[in-house]
C-alpha cells in the first residue's frame, strides 16, 4: 500500500504556476506545472492545462514522454495511459499530487 501524504492538492489546493509532484508509486518522480488554480475538494483529475516537466520513474513514464514540454490536460494523459493500462487511475489526480516545496508558499 502507498503512503499518501496529508498535503496533497485535494487537501490544500495549488495556485496557477505551481509545480506539482507525484506522491505515490504510480506517479513517482512526475513533475508538472499547472496553468490553473486548483481548489481544495474531491480528489479527481486536476483541472485545466499543465506542462509535464519530468515523467519520473514509474510504470507510465515511457508513455508520458510524448507530453514533455508541451501543454496537455488530464483527459489527454489518461486516454494515452489507458491504451496500455485499461483500469489505471489517472496519474494526475489531485489526491496523489503534492505542491513542490518552494513552488507556492501560500496554497489555496
């Protein structure tokens, strides 16, 4: 079972421009910059567009490489991942992402 930190985006929110990091095994090392504020609330997919800065070291990393350095959204990422892993939960869900230290001193 994965350790889930208490400071996930669904718990604290995140401001546009923040860098988010993967917090569980399935999105380990993933880093992305969001272009829309994320408010606290239910854990679903992050809202709006974002840019993947680092695909990390996880089972989905090879599939995520096509998104490096360009704007995308949760729907597009999940569509590609589900081609290989039909039952996968999105790697960009708010309940498995945290705000990178120093990226946003005042979360929402």
